[in-house]
C-alpha cells in the first residue's frame, strides 16, 4: 500500500507542474524528475519541458548536469494505466534520438529549429560533457527494455554516451529516499577496522577511523537505498570513463590502495554509543537513526565491485545536534552545490521573519526542503519569495528570472532590508502566487496565439512586477492596517486578485507590442533581456498612468475593514 500512496504523491506533484507550465503530464514528469534528482530549478525545468512540440524525435527534456559533467536527455513516459509494463517503443524512441542529439541541424530540418538551437547551444557551451540518454517511466519495469539498455551500454563504441532506464519501482525507491531524508536507519552497529580518534564541538561529537569494504557491503545488503536516506542523490551508475567506473576498477584491481585514493564516507546519526571490544583491535559503535550522507557512490561502487575486505575507506561518524543536522547533510553532499538560500535561511533576518509568521500560523522558509510534493500554499519557500520580492524592483527583475541565487548575494541587503516585516514579505508572496495563477489562465485562453510564449513560467515575475506598480499607484503599502491577519481575509484576497488580473493583461499587451524576434530572439531569451525590460517598462508606465483614479481598490482601506472584523 506504501507504493500506492507514494505513486499518488508523485502524480499529484506532476499534475501540479503540468498545470503551472500548461504542458502534458509526460513533460511535467520529465521536469519533476530533473527537479528532484538533479536539483534543476523549477522554472528552468518547466521552461525546458515546455519547449516540446511535434517532431521532437523522442527528446522530452534536455539539461546540463555540471556535477557529473553530462548533458542529460530524457524521454518520459507517464501512462494512464500505471499497472502495465513500459512499452518497448518508448525505449526505441530514446535510441532513435541519438543521431539528432549529436547533429542538432537534423532537428532543424525535421521542423524543430527551437530544439535544435537549444541543443546546439548546450553542446557548444559544454564541449567536454558526455551524453546521458535515458527513459524514465511510471509504467512497471520491462525486462525487455532492461536487456536492451544493457546491450546498448556494452556495444556502443563511443565513450561519450551513457544509457539509463528507470521504471516505476526505481523512481518510487528514489522518491522514498528523498522523503525519508531525515529519518535514516533505526539502529545498527558499525565496526572500525583498528582504532579511532574522537572529536567534539558545536556540531556535537565525531569519531574517525577506517571501515572495510565488507562492513559497508553488509549494511548495503541489509538496507539497500535506505542506507542513503540523507544523501540527496543515489548511485549514479558506472558510466564509461566516469569516476564511479574508476572507483570500481580500483576496488577490484588494487584494493590495498583504495583507502588512500578515496575521500571516504560520512555517517550522521542521532545518537552514537561506543561499544568496547575484547581484543582491543577494533572499535564498534551502536548507531541510532543514521544514514550515509556522503559516500553513496563509494559504497555502491564497492558493492558492485564485490571488493575484498582488504579495501578500506576513511569513515566519519557524527552524532549531530538537531540544529545543525540538516546543514551537515547539505554541506557534506558533494553531488550537489550548496544552495545559498539554505545558508541565508539561518540568519537573524530570516529567523525574525520566521517567528513573525509562526505567530500567524504560517510556515516561513523551512530550512531544508524535501522531495517536491504537491505544494502547500501555507508554506512560504525562501527562494521563491525572494524572487517575488525582487520582482518589485526593476533593477532585480532579470536576476529574479535568470539567476535567483544572485539575489542572496549583493541584492540581499536591499530585498531583505533591515526593517522588513512579515506583511511586506507575505504581500509579495500573495502577489506572486496570484500572478502565476493569472498567467496560467491567460496562457490557457491564448494557447493558440503566436505570442503565447511570452506567458511562459518566468512571465510570472513580470506580472508581479506590473502588479507592484499598480499597488504603489492605488495603495499606501506601508499602511499599519495591512497585517498578516487582514491579508488573510476573503475581501483582501479578492481585492488583490483584481490587481493580478489587471497586471497580467497589461503585461501581455505591452510585451506583445514590444516583442521583436530579430532583436530579442526566442521567447525565453526575451523574458531575460534587460533591453526588453526597458521597452516594456516604458509601455507599462504609460498604461498605468492612463488608468482611472479608482480603477482598482485601495488595499489599505480593505485591510482596515478586515481588521475591524
């Protein structure tokens, strides 16, 4: 029954992405996969997935994974009946895509110049990256496809292509590990080979020593992927020429040198109890609620190599304080860049905002986000709300779209200024969410319009930008009446939705009027163009000035009325 619930959670999340990007379920499935297992930004994933159309030659999503230096190309299969096996023709589509990936010009000739342009740009920017080509499916595992993948993997003469196939069972297992990222194994014992050293600090306590390959193999056999609950990315496989292939080769051919050539593993546990050994040669520890947070590739490679006990690795066991456990997981996961907003979430400004929102029963900026589930509107995500706040500034709008990480660097002090209070943040959050809903509705109604690409997911921030212009015209936004309580009334939300609707219409009208493909290029590049912003903002300023004096309600008056109830 667990699989049924988890599959339902996955599908709910996929459907929400499909609605936001106005894309098919399969496209949204590809985006969901990239978001969860490659940490691709949601907006980027949806933009890439929305580039679909006819003649895509089996290419549903293309993105760059700089961590493993790969260009990842995905064919996604999200069937209506998830109880059937994945059909073989889905894998055939993956195989047939390879010539087009290697020669993007062929895609242009097949009627997909946009996809060809995107692929060519990626390959030109990353000439040394290999190609990771695969099928993900929420259909059940097909042995026929599995055998074909193995055959292609071994027979393909090129060293720059790797293949993979993940079926429903595999994806649920990966998803479960993400969801359980803070759970870990209930209890077991780990034995060091030889002595150990001990340390302690603000983080808690730590023990450092060596473990043999067979000790790690034992744990893996017992718990499989649950052993890596705190490791954001599971085993990446042993692609030809890749680091994991080298780990496996060393473990097989030179196990005695393995310790010196490997970075080792890090284990985080709730509690650690040292157990005395009679012979004094080894050190054993009883671990509770633990997982390997760094070293998944090492452990899995040792298992795949069937390494002898002669192979050892350096190991750290950390009994971490609850306040720093999630940060240890992030900072020790070498397969993922540390998100700067994860660091900012612990500063005094964010903690003060978190306390203010908590008093109103709202969850603000949780420190560690888990697997992407269906969004909870009562959970305010720090990275997204920063984009919404930045969207109120013309100088930061393009950064909010193109590189939200930069918002937490130099612009951070202005976006999250010292006097910022929860109502200002919540207003930006509400405006952003309403802008996205209006964008979706407008896009759905104009989907056949040749300029509808201007309503892609990142136009949400443009609509937010326009909405803030309107709010400044009709409302004294620093009014003491605009509180968390007053903003949560039906009347206030209804009034604010009128701003979002007007902003969406104004933006699209101005954007269509300003757009010129020869000047700005694709719709995606247009929405990231500072020149386009200058032109659109001039048009928005004119249109906003021409609006009637009482075209929109004064939010401060609405809020004052709400506070009296």
